């Protein structure tokens, strides 16, 4: 009996140990890890295309995020972007470094030596030769090149812009019309655990001639240009284009008459703009009108100028006016003279003219800056009647308080059309008026659209830089 | 020149010399070029006061300062233009010999007509000095004016027209666009605080009406009578209020320039303030 109990205990013990061993074996099986389970899923649908509306040297990449993006044990923390780069690019980098060294050496050497110039010329020729071979080198994929990381984006982002400067001497130079190939690695917190995507490419980058983000500007140019041509042609055919009277313009003739009666000269200041500024161009037309009257009345005219080009144009304008008035012999070369291109030195000189020559009339038409009040106040001191016109908003207050008549902003442009009555000027003025009417209508429509949920109309005026 | 003029000029000269000597003495302890610096500071103060004397009336000192200023500035800008543009930008790209003569680094590059066109146009412009060939200068002048006008056309159309139009698309019925949910919702959510909805609405309405009436004022194809005239009147009021604000703001800036000059006189010249 005793032996049977003992046998039963032994059998039970053997049985339990076997079960335990089996359980232990089972437990050991679940602890064995599959290496593939540590690697994240790759990104999919990697696509690349040339960046729009640029001068080239830029590629946009996009992809669908890895399913392990920011989640789970295989959480993707970032995406590394790789580009296949031919070894020829390294040779170009070596040449660029040599050019940099030569430039530095030439600068350090105070007397520029002919040797360095020859060296630089040679190196630049070599670099140009290498750059010409870039397309062929890229097309040789997968030979003679390697994958290199060109960027990184954090998890959650599925796009990347790979761009470089257009300067061929820059180490980041990205050539156009080369077959680029990209891949994107999904990377976990352990840099060594990553999964590569399929290769995307070939992708080429190139510049665009037309920036489609600026279509509103194109439409505006076409519409306004058409309006101007239409109105100018109507003016040339003799249509009576009405322009409302502007008090400052009507005072010009009176002021010229006043100067003639008093026997004192007229001072005409064209401002500090260049010959390419709109205000200065408008001022030339008014100067022509004033000069013609001055020639008819045989009054003296003083035109001190700030810019040499403006002086040249003003001389031509005044000379033509004297010819039109039938008094070419009355034209004096010293009427229009250059003073200086320093702002306050010019003002000092003009102030001196005002107080010494005591003009009866001062006419300020053009682009002015901080000197506007200096000129106007000195004119008041000299007892001159003053007529001013400028499109500089910051200077208009000073002219308004110190001058007898002021042409505000666009009235200066209208003055040139009103006085000259030339078809081109009148036509462009009418076109501007129609454009203003269009602005008002578009503003009203845009207000209605933005306030009543019609964003497509508001987006029509969105201009991309 | 009468006797009083001689006396005034003499007094000014004596004061100038006295100031120079005193200034040089005060600088002698810390500056080894004290005589030169004493002269420069005295000269600066003298020229400042000479220009300020214009506030009284025109006088020989102002004339001297004015002519000195005009002459020096004209010469400065001429040499600056020559050395920075012609010598700095053009010659290094055209000729190794000239580059060596002017001691500037030569920038060897393939022959490029783009560098020679401005040379030719510049020479044509200088033909203005000739009575016989002066007409040639009209070509570069026409190119300058026409090219810049054409380039500016697109630039101004974008910045001064299209962007301005889109900037007037302000919400008139709510703080943000597309929030109009009926009159009842508007009144129930009405907020009369300074930073609330009502203030934003008032601001936007003022912007809208100011732009509208300002454009009406600058409309030249119609007489400003009737409703049109009243809108034009509102427009000019808006303009004048804006000019007044701009005037006050700019005057503050000009006063700061005066403060700078007075500080120089009292600190650097007279050493009355630290």
C-alpha cells in the first residue's frame, strides 16, 4: 500500500513537471522576436514633379505616410529623403572649392595677379565642362553614383521641396533638365531601423516662363491696356472727352501772368525723382505747357534739377516749347541746370535761389521727400505764389498747408492731360477713370462675395509671389 | 561791404579760431590728432549754425555753407558713381588691363554683349555735350524712360491695383467673413466692447466708405454734383484727416533730427551736456 502511494506521488510529480516543462517551452516560443516586425512600413505612392511658377532648380516630392507614422512599437519618427547623386557632382564640388581658394588668395594678395586670373578662368572652364555632363551622368543611373540624404521631415508630413540656388558656383547647385531619382526612408527612433520606399523618378526640374499665380495681373494688364488703346483711339478721332476742372491747374496760367506783370521769374521744381518716375513724367508735360506760356510772355524761367537725366529731358522739353511758341531765340541754355544729387544740398541751393532771385511763382511738380516743407516754407518767406503737385502721400500735407494750390496724387497726372490736351494723355486719363469705376464695382462684388460665402470670387484676386 | 559787415565777419572769424583752439586743447589729452579733430568739430558746428542762420534771413555765411555743401556733394556723388559703378562693376568685367590700372580684381568671363550695351548707351548719353551730335542722346533717354515705364506698369498694377482691390474685401456683417447668420443671430451676439465685434465692424465700414468716396473724388470724367458731389466731399474729408495724421507723425520725426543736431552742438562742441 505504502509502495502504491509512493508510486502515485512520483507519477504525479513527473506529470506536473512535464506540464511545467511544456508551459516553459511554450513561454520560450513567444519571447523569440521576428526581426521584420521591428521595421516600420514604408511610405507609398512617392511622387515627384517640377515645382511650379519658379525659375527652376526645385522639385516637389509627396508621398502617403507610413501606416506606422507616430504610432505603435514601430513608430516612425521622421522621414529621410535621399537622392541618387552621380560621382561627377563630387568632381564639380572639388572644382568649386578650388575656385573659392583662388578667389580668397587673389583678395589677400593686394595687387591682383595675372596668375590668379588665369587660374580662375581655367577652373571656371573646367566647371562649365563638368556641368554640361550632368544630364548624362544622371541618366547613367544606377551606375557611377550613390544615394545621399538631401533632407528630412518629421513624422506626419508627407511632402518635401528639394531646391537649390541657380548659382553654378554654389555647392547646393541643383541643375535643371537632369533625371533625378528619389527615395524616402521611414525612420524610427533608432536610426538604424528604417524602411526605404520605392524609387521615384526620373524627375526633371526646369523654369517656367509664365507664373500662373499671377494670372490676375495678366488679366488686369490686358484689360487696362485694351481700355487705354480704345480711349486713345477715340481721342485721336476727335471725340470730346470731358475732364472736370481742377482748381490748381487753372491757377497755373494766372500765376504765370502774375509773374510776367511783376517782372519776376518763375521757379519750376521737378522734384527728386528720376526720369522714369510717373510723377516726373507728368511734370515734364506741365513744364512744357508752362515753358510755352513763359516763351509767349517773355518771362524768365528757372528750372534747377536734381537728376542729370531729368535735366536732359527737361532741356529738350523747354527748348521744344520755345520752338512751338515761335521764339527759339528766347531759349537760354542756363534755364534748366543741374544742381547736385544730394537731397538737402539741392534744397539749400533752391532755397538760395528763392531768396535771392525772388521768383513770383513757384511750381513744385513731381516726386518729393523730406525737403517739401523746406521748399514750401521758404517760398512763403519769399512771397511767391505756390502751386504744388505730388503723388507722395507723406509730403502732401506739407504742400497743402504751405502752398496756395495743391494737386493731390492723381490730379497731378490729370493735370498733364488737362493742360496738354494731347489725345494720348486724354485717352489714358479716361482709361484710368474707367479702371477706377471697375475697381469700385469689383470691390462691391468682392465685399458681397466675402460676406456671403463666395470664396471663389475672392480667390480670383489672390496673387502668388 | 560796409563797416558792420566787416565787424560781423571779424567776430565770426575770431570766435571760430577761439573755438578751434579751445576744442583742440580739450582733446589734447586723449587724442593725438587733436588739432585736426578740433578743427573738424568747430567747422561742423560753424556750418550747422550757418545753415540755421537762414531762419533769420539770407546772409553770406549761409551762402558759403550752401555753396560748399552743393559743391562737395556734387563732387562726392560724381566720384562715388565713377568708382562704384564704372570701376567697381563694369571695368572688372571688360578688361584685365584696365582692372590692373585701377587696382581692382579682374573678373574673367566670356565676352558678353550685355556688358557692352550700357557702355555704348552711356557714350551716346554723353554726346549731349556736343552741339552737333547731341541728338544721339535722345535714344538712351527714350530707352531709360520707356523700359522703366514698361517694367513699372506690371509692378504697380499688381501692388497698387489688384492687391488694393482684394484688401477692401473686408467683412461688413461680422468679425470674420461668411458669418452672416441672420439678423437675430447678429443682434444676440452683438458685443459693444472696444475690441469686440462692433468695433471691428465700424472699422471695416469706415475702410469701405473711405475707399469708395476717395475713389469718387479722383473721378475726373464727371462733374462733382449731386450725390456724386457729396460722396466726393466725404472722400476729400477722409483724405484731409489722413494727411493731418501723417503731418503730425512726420513732424515728430523731423523734431528728432533737430534734437540730433542740437545734441551735437551742446555735447560734442560746447561740452555742456554729457
